[in-house]
C-alpha cells in the first residue's frame, strides 16, 4: 500500500532526530558517530521523500489515523520539501563542523572540561532543534505549528546560551523573551482564527477563509509574531547579539536555518492559506519594511568591527530581501516570485551557514574576530577564506549563485508588474552586501604584517570542508534550478498542495 | 453570554497588561512574570471560547487541548527563562570569573 | 549546418580544469603547474582553430541550458565571438609563458595561476555568450575572478586599487543587470544575432529603450574604461605586469569593448540604433574618451600609468568604429582594432614588465639610454609604440586607416579631426619615450639591476614581447592576406551589413 509507506517516511524526519537527541542526552559519550548517523539518516529520508513527492505529488498523513479537527496532520509539498532538503543538507554540514569545532577546542588544552561539557549539551539540543524544524515544515495545522515554533525557540535559545559568556547569556535571554512574545502573539492569532471558523487545519482554512475583522486580526497577530521571530526590520534588535555571541556552529544554525522557519511560514500563510485576506497595502508595508531592513542591516554590517557581528547584521539585511519578495508575489501569475523566494531562502541558508562556519574557524585560529587583525589569514586557511568568499558571492547576488537567480526573478517580477521602484532597492542592497563582504575580504587578502598571530595547528578537515561544500552548493544552486522547479511543480503543476487562488 | 464576554475581555486585558509590563519592566524576573501573565490571558480566551454558552451543546474539546499543550509549553519555557536569568544574575553579580561552568540546559 | 555545441563547452573546460587543479597544487610543483597551464592553453588554441574553420564553413555551434523561466544559459559561436576567443586564448598562452618567467620565486603562485585560468575561462564565456543573461553571468564572474589578481601583492596600495576596481565594476554591473532585466521584460528573451527587438517597441517605448541603452553602456563602459568611468584602470597598475596584460589586452577592458559591440549590433541592432538616434551619443563618449585618455597620458611619468591612460584612449577607437557602424569601413576599423589594440598593448606591457623586473625601472625619467642595456625589449616596445601611433606598416595603421576612411565616408569631420588630433597626441606621449630610450646616454646605475647571463633578461620574459611585436608587424603588412584579422573582420561585417 503506497500510502502507508509514504506516511511512514513522512514521520521519520521528526521522530528520528527527536530519538537521536534523547539518545545523545542519555549516552553522554562524546562521539561523532551518533549525531552524524542521525543527521545522515535524516538526509537520506528527505531524499527518499523527494522521490516520493516527484512520483506521487503532495503527501498527507494523519498521525494515528485521527481525523482532522483533533488529529495532527502532516503535509508535504514542494516548498516544504525544499525546506526539509535545506535543513537536512545544512544539518549534515553543521554536524560535521560542530564535531571538528569541539574537538579542536578541547584539544587546545584551555579549559578542556568546559568545552567537553558544552559539546555534551550541544548534541541533544541540536538534534532537538532539527526535529522541531522538520516538524515545522511538515505541520499541516496552525496550532501544531505553534508547538513546533516553541520547541524551536527553546532549543535555539538554549543553544545560543551554550557558550556561557555573560554577553551570550544576556543576548539569549533577550532572544528568549522576543521569541516568547512572538509565540504568544501567534497564539492569540490562532484564537481569533479558530473563533471565526473553528478549524485549524491549513487545507481546511484555505477553503473557508473569507475576509472579516476577526480573521484579519488573527492574521495580523500571527504575522507580527512571525515577523518578530524572523527579525524583520524594526523587530530585529534581538538578533545580532544572540547570533554573534553564540558558538560558531550555533550561529550557523540560528542564522541559516531557524530564521528561515518563521519566514517560510509567513510567506506560506500570506500566499497560500490566507491569500484571499491579503491587500496590496499590507504587502507594500511589508515591502517597505524589507527595504528598510536591507539598508539598516547593510549599513550596520558595514560599521561593525567584529566579523561575526558583521555576518549577523548581514542576516538582518538579507531578511529584508525576503520581505521585498512579498509585494512582488501578489500579482504574480507565473509563480516566478515563489520560485525566487525559495531560491533565495535556499541560497541564503547554505551561504549563511557556510559563512558563520568560516568565520568560526577564523575565530578559532586567531582567538578573536576583529577584522583588521585578520590579515594574512588567507595563507593559513585558504579553503576557509575561499568558502567565505563564495558565500559572500551569494549574498551579493552575483552569478552563478542561487542568490543571483533569485534576484533576477525578483527583478523581472518587479518590472513585469510595473513596480520598478523595488528594483532600485534590490540592486542597492546587493551593492551594500558587496561592500560589507569585501570589507572582510580585503584584510584577508592583505599580506601578513609582522609575526603570525595564528596558532600553528593545521586546520582539521572537519572544519574546512563543510563550509566549503555548502558554499559551493549555494554558488552552483542556479544550475540545480530545473530540478528545483520540477519539485515545486511536482505532479500537477501547482507550487503548493492547494494551488494559488 | 455576558459572563463569557467578561472572560474574553479579561483575557485580552491580561494579555496587554503583560505586554506592557514586558516592555516597561527591566528586571528579568518581572519580564518572565509578564510573559506568564500574557500566556494566562491567552489561555483564558481559549477556555472562554471552548464554552459556547449554549445549553445542551457539547463543549468544544479542541481549545482545551490547545490550552493544555500551551500550559506545558509555557511551563518549560519559564523554566528555561528562569535558569537563564539565574545565570545572568550569577555572572554579572558575583565574582563571575568562572564563566559558564554549568551551561544551561534546555528542557523540552 | 550544425556543429556540436560541446565544442564550446570543451573550449571553456580547457582552461577551467587546469585552473581548478592548479588551485589544489602545492606551491613548489612549478613544473607540473607550468605543464598544466601550457597544455590547457595549447588544447584551447587547437579547439579554437577547429571552431574557426567550422564557422568559416558555415557550421553553427550552440548549446542551451535552461535554468528557470526566462533564464537560459546559452552558448553560441558566431564569427564575432570567434574573433574574441581567438584573441584571448592566443594572448593567454603568451601571458602564461610570460607570467611563469615573471613570477619565478614569488609567493602564492598557485592562487595566481588558478585565478588566471578562471579569468580566461569566463572571458571565453563572455565571448561565447549567446544572450544577455549569459553575458551578465560571465561578465560578473570576470569581476570576481580578477579581484584576487589585482590584490595579489597584498600591499595596502593594491588593496586600495582592488577596492576601487570593485566599486566601479560592481556598480556598473548592477546597472547592467538592472537594465538587462528590464529589457528582457520588455522584449522577451532574446538571443544575440537576431535582428534586435521588434520595431513596434521602438515606437511604444522609445525613451525607455534609450535610457536602458545608456544604462547598459554604462555597465560595460566601466570595464571598457569609458570616461568618466575609467578611474579604476590607472590605479590597477599596481598589480604585477602579467595582470596588467590580462586587464588591458586579454580580458577585462576587452570584455567591456566587446560588450559595447554586442549591445549595439546584437541586442539593439543597427536599425533600431539609428531609429532611436543613439549612435551619435556613443560617438560623443568615444571621442571624449579618446582625447581625455591621450591628454592624461601625456602627463604621466610612471610608464605603466602612461600605458594605462593610453589604453583608455585606444580602446575607445573600437567604440568609435561601432558608433559609425552604418558605414562599413568604420565598423571594420573598430572591430579589427579589438585585435590590433590587444596585441600592441600586450607588447608594451610585457616590455614595461621586463624593464621593471630586470632593471627596476618604473619611470620614464629613469629610461635614459635603456635601449643600450635592453635592445631587444626596447625594439619590441618601439614596434608596439609605433603601432599605437598608427604608423605604417604596423597593425595600428590598418585600424586607423579604416576608421579614418569610415569617418570620411560618413562625412563626419569632427571624428576625422579627433582621429588626427589623437594620433598627434599618441605621438607626443610615445615618441619622447623612444627618443630618451634610444638616443640619450644612461646616467648612473639602474635602480635594481639583475643579471641574467647571456640574454638581457630571462628568456621567458623576452620571447613573448618579441613574438607579439613580430605579429604587430606581420598583421600590418599582411593585412590583406587570406588569413588575417582584417579578413576575418570583413567576414564578420558581412553578417551585419550585407
């Protein structure tokens, strides 16, 4: 029976990492194989799901056979699968990198006990986060999404506080409060939506949604919550300190994956589930916020002295791009803006993970991340610097990266609609990104001055290759475009299971 | 109906009171409490919604399930927040050189 | 008739694969690296010969890779792209030989040669691009792959030069990208070589199309160093001599000029250009650049900076020829200058590099009597310089001759005057160098002299400029031969002005 096997595979991305997390917590042995095995199995499962999706089209599964009002529904369609793929890929990369990272720090003989403890807590939390993310993408009803959002923030906050530095703890406390506020706003939104129709299921909601004050209030509250969690412009205050002060693998996870969860939901709500509630004015507001975010984040990134803070502010700026896609998606008939949005999410996800990992390696070697003192590091770790550069190409949106494809689609979308003014912001943001990426590259290319400040140990392969591979994936994402399009339009031609209105 | 309306109004009031406190108060403990007050407000709304106020019609179980789940989530989040707050208090208040000997652990 | 599009892919891989392998090689594997480089470029030249013969026989080569809706990577070889690929790959071979000699004993050679190969690969990509989006793809990649070469030395000056380069080129690239996206929305996906967009668009969107043309030209004009977008080029002189050769003759500036040709002839099409009245605009910018570059060159004492300003001026002859493209002779002159300027300028840069590397001479004021110490190098330099001035029987004469005839047939007296004035200026800034080098007496020791035994400098440094100087003379003397750049350009022009 095909449905049974399909549903079986759909549950695995949630169950497996959860089980893995618990096992890692109980096992308490520092070792690579257990988390890595789970990350790899997760990747395999997602690949298997890709095949299923291509053959059978969007999949639905009711857990335990309970019917929709009470039961929990898992839905897998093109966009969700792409997000799962991104998570699985970056997850595998981060898992390898994190092992190398902790091993390197433990072998440095400086407070090895502390680093060992950090690693012991890292694995269960990280696998827990992976389970929450996968659950988020698969969930088919708005309340279940709330639960996964909360799981996500709990594990993300705990991970962010893991470094134990007072700054990091303060930052993650703020992060926790911000994301709690977001969750509660989202929950209040659920109240309004349930009140008017008595359904939570995304598919049912799409069918019954009609404009009304209660629904609008619900959507506004949910969107505010998600915007806060995605660090959209005026609500981004919590992000830079939390991301910049965490351990390197944690920063990579937070910036590359966690942010994407809520952004993806937002896009999905606005253009799939609640599409009939959306007005152009609201989209323009979101787009304006996006423009402000692009510039604010970009300019602040330019002003930073520390590499990781720069990368964190660049995330703020990049979130702006995703928001600019909103007004352009409204009139879009060819779905190219959906494609653009997902392309940018995929490209930015891989690139940001790679970038934070590369920055982390530089930090490990030099003991700091002050940019002007990093000169000559290219000679010590050429691959890492190369990975950083390639990831930067993505942020700038230069070819052949996925960011380029996304930007091209956005631009043509803008001109198609006659909304050419967005294009100016898109291009200017790209130039800003170029400015802050090359602000880092410039000292890296500088010939070393004076004695080497780096500890002489060679960079382990586990620290060097994951960022390189991920940045290359992001760089060559444009070439995978036909495959991605095939996934989006699998079995029926619509991007999402229900199709756009 | 009026009682239910009062419940709902109360829920909303709680939510916004909590929100105001969260913004205005700077002490970590007060902020945590504010978040809990907000959560309580939302739960109250849900409970009020579950009861139609009509005689003979079964009470909708879904909001109650949601509230139960919400309470579990809120308890664990509060625990995490408290651990973090304590840690911040220790490191910023005490001698604090032994930074992060015991990293906070997330419970979920 | 159809040839296999994979030939184009092979041509690109022949420099890409060696480049990637070289990145992975340890620093001390000099012999393997050199072998890889030379093999790659020889294979490339072989493949390009096949391509040229095929195109001449009327085969068409193309390969398509659709990405997303409205975005397609399309490689296509026409006579014009064959001209540019041939030029780039032949000069790549010579520059590689030169660079091996030049960079002996300097650090980071793996990086250098790796990026060098990448540069050439994307330049070939620019040449073979069959639509605007593919052109942008490689055009932006060229920016990225040249940056590490410009900052190769890692000194503060070179970093500053690199930053300026990026500011100019990325800014220009953004304009280009914007305009291309807009144009595509207006006209639909369009391959090069079709006759431009439909004429009803010209009526509907005339002003917008003109604006987009200005944006596109500004985008490629940055790399082609059109005034006032030329600021990065003189600063980039800080890079090692092979990089200068690459910037000025093989890749970057050439790619910009090639872009102008493509936009005028293949994106807008001559008819639309005439209807929109955009050609005089291009003429104006080109003449301005020619004169400004020459004036600034006069004031420079640093040899490489003088050469850089000379490039700015010379490269605009191509634009000038294109802007008179409705006159066959001018178009021929402009296109043939694409080749001629490349060979002449690379000769001059090789020679300047030799002087710097052997004697430590960077300034013209230090060049007194230098021809006595390095007669061969200065001989090659003299040929190149005379070519730049446009004296017969050099290659430069041929292109100026055709440009002049074209301007005369267009009865454009301003252009004729500009051509004459600029030739005078060229003479004014090159002849003093030649005079001081050949006829003055050397004073005192050279700043930083190295001895290389029997020859005046390393053999690998000496051969490339001598070879290119010989070619400058040859293609000048044999311009009317059956196989010459001029003959090929006539073949190209057949396609546009039958």
